[in-house]
C-alpha cells in the first residue's frame, strides 16, 4: 500500500478512451492525483472532471504542449493514438518525458506487436515499445493485452435492437480481457513501477471464447433470441466507413485479423509459422 503522502501525480493519455478512462477512475479511487490528457472539452472530459481528475487539453503531436501538460507529474500511463503518424506522437511523448524527468511509464501495447508484422499500425506499436524502453533513467513497463472484450461488446446494439450479432473472427478463440481488468493491471503497475520495470504483462480473460460463445452470453444477458452470423468483410468495411472509421483503422484491423486467423490455423494443424511471424 502506498502511503498517502507519497502518492505521486500520474499522467494518463487517451484518458477518454477505452482503458484510459478506466485507469483514471481506478487511480482516483485509490487516492492518486491524476492529470488526464484529452483532445477537447466535451461530455467525456466533463465526466473525468466530476470524478476528480485534472483534465488538460493537449495535442499529442505538439512537444511544447505535451511538455507543459506533463509538468508536475511523476508517472504516466501512455496509450499511443491510433494514427498513421503514431511514431511522431510517441517521439513527442518521449521528448516531453525526458524534459520533465518522469519516474516511470506504463505503456499500452498489443500482443501481436512485432518488427515484421504486415500491419503498419502493429509495426509502429512495436517501435513505440522500443522507444519507451530506451529512455534512460525512466522505468518502463509493457502492458500488452490481446483482443479486447470491448471489441465484441461494441456490437451489442445490433443484438439488442435487431437480434443479430455480426462476427468477423469465425470460430477462433481467445480469452478477451475487459477494459476494467486491463486498467486494474495498469494501476497496479503504476503504483509500484520500480518493482516491474523492464517486464511485460499480458492481461487476459478467465476463459477461452469464440465470438459465437460471446453471442451465447449476450443472448443470455438480454433474455432474447440473438442470431450470430459471419459478416462479409466488404460489408463490415462499408459500414465502418459510413460511421466515420478511417481507412487506416479499417485496414489495420483487417491485416490483424488475417494474421491472428493464420496463426490459429497453423497452431491447429501443427506446422511452424513462416519466419518473422510468431
């Protein structure tokens, strides 16, 4: 347990996002002062204000604004933005972290991050890991969960309103962690970063599940029929673009799903993956 007088102010980037807002809430529950970085003032940032966070509007690509926003904080939870220029944002964060002499960083990554991944986004995530790990005199802990359960739950509106549950991942299985469970791990690491410096942690759910299994759970929770079906990729892409999802995000997801599916297939029929794919 951290003594009250020794609870440092913690910076949280992506504070209105999936894991960011959960990290903010849980840190505040434990009595840690939190500075939450947001892109703009809106209803999401207002919710953080009401929780007791100090919200600061800052451009993750502007080194002066990020350095100013980081002043007075001691540790940070860094969630890299889903952006084609992610590396530039990470370079800004690293420059600011050096300038203010942060004590520790817990960085959100992903389990598929590698130097040779076919997805540009996932290769960039790996590069961000290397950048954070190379900062001298700052403890770095890698948090790399797998497929979020939130990715399934984002489709619950279809199930509740239409009785339909679209599936992109077929019968492949994983143990998806919730945003809140990922945040619990992040908060534990932020509370004692020196103890975990240089290590990586992969939060998972408690059970291997396919999207069809998830549909069964949703059917039980809703108490109404839910029909699960394989959604053609072209249909998903069209719907995503109509909802404002960028081509970069859609393309990154496609490559990631193809790679995960290939890895699962290779594991199923027991032959080695090609070089560079692990």
